C-alpha cells in the first residue's frame, strides 16, 4: 500500500520532469509520422552495410549494436522510416 508520502514524492518527481523537459515526445513522434513521405531513406536499407549490420555479419560487431545516423540538422534523419 502506498503512503501519502510516496504519492507526494511521485507528484513532485512528475513536476520536476515536466519542468526539465516541457517537450512531449509522443506528440512530436506523431507529428513526424504524419509528415513522413514513402520511400524516404529506402536507399539506406538497400546498402550492403545496412544488411551486414542487420544480419550481424560484421567482423567483431555485436548483434545488439545500435545503428547511428549522423548528419547536419535538417537533412532528414528523423524522417527515415
């Protein structure tokens, strides 16, 4: 059972998190999904490097490795499906 102290701490934590980041990621995600154009970034999924990463065929690479896309702001990284 939760005490009133636990509830107060949870409420305070929520207020702090909202203050630290007023962004609402789920709203941003939905906006981006609505603006995506079919086919953007498909070239990436056809490359040998992507298939090697996806299949875990890289030499000495972990199958749990993350893919990192770098580039200048506004070049379209966010819109790759």
